[in-house]
């Protein structure tokens, strides 16, 4: 795999990376074991034949619709949004004549009412994505959309629904079984934040017309060597995902509490949100981990960058660039002398110069920085990035001695919210709530 990482300003000499580098053999064995046991579908999905078959089987069905309303939250939505914003940025703007994807990933009354009022039921497919099949923010919207479809389509309501959920368990699987709703599975052992390359992210991508094969091929290039049964410690030691994981673990040992994800591909800003969830939910455990901070150039140069440059010295940075962005229009040649330096130059040159300036300034101010340089802003490169960051996150968790695949802390808030809505059981949470509210 051609390395997309530039380590020049990573401050490797000031970090104790050797501590982790020497664990490459151990990590290679663990990768082999867990992949062999089917525990790491993130590494095998991009070349899963069944997934391709499932997606092929959906193509004709999806073609019938102009709108897709995706109900999902967290990992069940953020990957799809990142792909949508990066590759179909104008799909919800005037003049757009292709399919439209709407992502409902909040308990947002205004948005929901707008969907109910404006979407044409016959030409809309409602895709409900929930691995557990029980997330109330998602399932709650499903209940409402189900009634809406019934009201408009009568007995045919289920023909415009698609469910993406666990193969065997959960409330939504029950709905599939009871009503014969079309469904695709989320593989076992695949957490939401690692699921963008499964049906979870690929159905919306396919609907929008994305070259899903290229996306998967890009990811495969990165993850296939990690899932290879013949993987050795030496091969792993040279792999970008392992190197990034080592860097991440060593940074946090030195007190770098924040990891900025600064992208200079403006349309890829939503990958920052995707990465933030991936890194935070996977690694923020047992009082450890670095807080991911998404930022987009050049907008955030004129906002939070002051803090990045000159605030608390606890920040490191992943800096995403692409030297081959569209050039855009040229600046007029008769600009005033004050702006002579841009006369006749392409608009796109400006963001490259600004990216270079910020990257250099951050480096000079002592922020350890790894540049991720993509050859193009294409689905294939997006696949590479997803594969790289997902694998690095898993490996970083292992190096830190924590489980990167669970998210125990976010469960408490969910249980308390349920208790507040008077869900059955939850006696302890209800008592806690009572005392918290002094009632
Ligand atoms: O990454 C995760 O596991 C979470 O963010 C989940 O995706 C999120 O909580 C939604 O869960 P579910 O897909 O079960 O509805």
C-alpha cells in the first residue's frame, strides 16, 4: 500500500514509541486470532462476497425511489453522512435532479415534521438502521414513519421500508419476521462506528450513485494485509495503521489530551465527525484517551485555530490534505496592488497555500502532526482513509490495554433517559433520578 502518511512533523523522537513498536509480534498474533474467529469484520467486510451480493440484489429496488430517509444515530448515520457530504454535496440544493438522501439522526421535531410534510411517500424509501434494533431515538422515528407509510400506502406500507439490523435479534428483526420487510444484516461483532463499509453505509452510498466498488477497493488495500493469516510482526510494524496506533498510544502517555482532525478538503468536513465518534467512543475509557477535535480548513483557521496554536500545549494533529483538488475559477488579472499576489491564479491554489501555512505554523508551534495526504478526493481514497483510521483505532485500543469495540459509558445516559420515560424495570436508575432532581 502506498503510504499516505507523512511523519516529518510527528515528533517521534520525543515520544516513547519503542514501548509499543516492540509489541508488533504480539499484535500480529492477536489480529490473526481475532480475524480467524470472526471477531473483526471491519477488516474483512471490504471484500465480503455476501455483502456485494446483498447490495446487487438491492439495486433494482432502490432505483424505484427518489428519496431515501435514513433513520439512525451515531455509527448508524455518521459514515453515511460523511460519504454524502463528500461526494454528493449539492444533492439537497436547487437544480439537483438525482436521488436525495435525508439523514434523521436526532430527536429533532422540526426536521421530522418537515420530512412528514414534504416527502412523497410513494417515491420515498425509509431505511431504519440500528444494529441493536432497540435504540429509542431511531426506533421512535421508525414508529412514526411506519404510521405515516400506512396512512399513505395502506397494506403496502412495508414495501417502502428497508431495515438494517442484527441478523437474529432485536425489535427490528422481529419487525422483519412479522411483516416481511426487506432487510440487510449488520454483521456480528461490528460496532456502529466501524460499520460504514457494511450495508449501514453502503446502502445510502449506492442509492446516491456512488462507486461503491472503488470505496471498498480502497479500504481493502489497507485492511487486507492486516487480516492475512500469514501476517507477521515485521509486516505489521511497517503498516500505516500500526504506526498511527503506536503514535496515538505514545501521545497519550505524554499527556496529549486532544487530537485535532484538521481537514483541508472542505467537502470532507463530515469525516471529522465520523472520526470523532470512532476515536472517542472506542478509546475514551478508564480515564484515558485523547479527545478528538474535528476542524475544517480554512474556516477554522479563523476560529479555533488560535487555541490550537497557542492554547494549552496538549494537542496533536492529524492533518488531511489532497494536492489534487479542483482548481476552480481564476482571479481577475486587474486586481488592486494590495492583492497582486493572487492576480491570474486559480482559486484552488489559495486553499493549498493556506493548508501549507497552517500545517507549518502548527508544526513550528510544537504540535505533533501527521499529514494524511490523499492522491485524490475520490471514493477509493475515502475507502483508504476509512480503512486506515478504523484499523488504527482498534490497534491503538489494544496497545493501550482497553477494548476499542465497546462503549460502556454511553449506556448510563441511555438508561437514565429510559427511566425518565418510565420504561419498565430500571428501579435503580429511577431512584437515582429522583434524588438527582430532588423530587
Ligand atoms: O458505534 C456505536 O456502536 C454506536 O454509536 C451506535 O452506532 C449507536 O449507539 C446506535 O446504535 P444502534 O445501531 O444499535 O441503534
